[in-house]
C-alpha cells in the first residue's frame, strides 16, 4: 500500500490533484478541505500521507485502485474515522469534508447536527449517525490548533501536549463546570504559548495560573 507520496503538483482539479513523481503523473483524490490548501501550490513539491482503496464492483470484475491524499497524518486519521460511520463510504466522506477537520470535529463534539447538515451530501439522518458514532472519538481533532495560512493541519508531533493529555484536560474542565467553548478557548491559549506539557495536571495548572 502507498502510505505517502512526494511529487510536484501539476494540476488541481475539482476533486483531485495530478502529482508528478519522476516520469509518472499520479491521480490523487482529495477532499475539499485539502484541495483548498493545495490550490496555490501548483508547481511546488509536496509530500502527502495517503490511503488506498478499491473502487468498483466485484460482480463486474472491475476494481480500480484509488489513492486519497491529505496534507497531514491528522487529516488522514480523521478521514478514516469518518468512514467508520454507517453508510458513509469513501466517496461520501471525500465530498463531505469541505471544512477543516478541526471545525467538523468541534461540531461533532458539541452534537451540532444542524451545522453538520451544511456539509455536502450530509442530511439530517446522516448527521445524527455521525454524532452518535463519533462524538466520543473526536476530542483530539477538535483541540488541534488552527493551521496558519499556507500550511497544512498539524500532525500529532506538532501538539504542545500528547493528544490523550489534551483530551483528559478538556474533559476535566467540563467536569468542573466550564462549557465546551470556554474549555477549548482555555486550552487554545495554553497551547499557543508553545510550552510542552506531559500531564493533565501541568496543563490545568498553567490554565488557572493564567487566569
């Protein structure tokens, strides 16, 4: 399986990019949130984490290998998680991910079904199924720092604290009475300092010292 591909972007189309790798040009499918990040990088070399799948029907004996690309491992991991929702296949997930992963994860976590229905191809029933399946699994994605202009979303190595520490700190803030928006804002401010945190206690201590 091709897990990563590096090459020069020749073209950015509606649902895919064309990547020049040596003498070969690869078709790489991308969701809209990734396409927007790459559309200004035509002619530039990029390295994309990828996942493969087979498209088609075994009954017709026509299975076409497809390559799906992302700007970070975090995006790829969220995409694979999104595809675990019942009746959300690869193509529907590609179409639906029109907003940054952080925003979609945040909406899932706060159970905002109405917001999720604004995603392409996601109706009310699908939105409710997404929330029911994923709302306890997306904390680390909802807490990711927002990407700076021209940059992809961060990988797990870019966090100032491990993902599980962030998730536990977030849940701790909810348990002591903070609402989700305030808890996320507190964590964003602490993470913006660039300091490294190894435990939940360190994160919470920094939050309340700053307050």
